[in-house]
């Protein structure tokens, strides 16, 4: 058994059949905020012409291609190989964070097992990724369609606030996170709110069209955001439920 796993050590495992090569730059940049990507592997049958777009990305980002031939027409062995190697890494390497790049719901049991072993799992995929797979990850980020800039943030439609307010699940998550972190002055520190949201599931404000959590809260008129200079040049953000006009 390896030493206690460090969350700063990351294994990047890519299902190349279900991932755009054009977004690997964004993925690597995002993972840099979590730690060092020590293991980088992409799984597929590299004889397939449709995987040809991956060649440049594999070289540029030092990703090891893992070759697995299709054993039966219409079926590939890559998914099973990725799963087996993920379990090998879990028990033999000092890896605390796994990154799965795929939109395939078949990996949901793997994610649940990794999380049950105390590992965090960062997922990347497109909008067709099934909700069970998205929800099982510690955090899941949607990717642009292939062909967009390598290091741009994920493309999302301009946010419609009325749609956000009509999303009961989202609104309940936001309210609960704010209420769980409320201080004596009635305000909730945004850092604690963000941590609470992350602990609940694969939440990221960018998936709702906002680069920052404060921007998301600020856009929804059910909340108000306060920004205070902390005295050392930084800004401390807090949020609370918007008070009714006749409230004291």
C-alpha cells in the first residue's frame, strides 16, 4: 500500500473517444489549481482516424497514449482498461485526486468507489454527460465544443436569471449554503458558502454562466453581496438573503 495519498498529486485519465482534444489546454490549466498532474494517460484505439486530432495534444501536454484495440466490432476495450488502471493507481500510487475526462455514464461506479476511498474526483465532459455521472464527481466542469480556444473558459449561453431562479435544486443549494454559514451580523462569508456548496456535490458557478460565485449571487435578486476591504489590500465578500423592504 502507498503512503497516505496527497490531494496535490493528480492522475489525469482521458477517455479519448468521449473527449475533445481541443480542450486539453483548459483541463491542464484548471488542474494546476489543485496540484501537480503526475500521471497523464489517454485511452483509445489510436488506429481510428477520428482520434487523429489527439496526436498534437498528446505531444504538447506529455500525455501517454494507451493503445487498446477494439475486440469486437462496435465495442472498445478502452473503458475497461481505464477503469482497471484507475484501481491500480488507487492502491499503488500516492494519488489523492483523480481527473476523469469523459461524458460516459459507465464511469459512475468508478467515481463512487474512488470517492468512497477518500479521493476527490474532478470530471470534465460535455453537456450530454448524464446527471448521475456529473453528480457523482467532487466537481464537474462542462467543456466547449471542439474547435474553440484551448485555454478559454467553458462556453455557456448567456445566463438567464429567470431560469436560474426557477431551478429549485440550485436555489435550495444556494439558500442552504448561505444559512449554514451565517454569522452574528447576518452575513455569510463567501468562502464558507463556496466550501459548503462544493461539499454538497459537483457545483461550479461557471456551469451556470458565471466566472465567480459572487457574480452568481449578485445576479439573483434573492441575495445581496457585500464587499469589504479587509485592510490589507484584499476584498472580503459576504452574502445574505435579501431582506424585505419592511424588514428591520
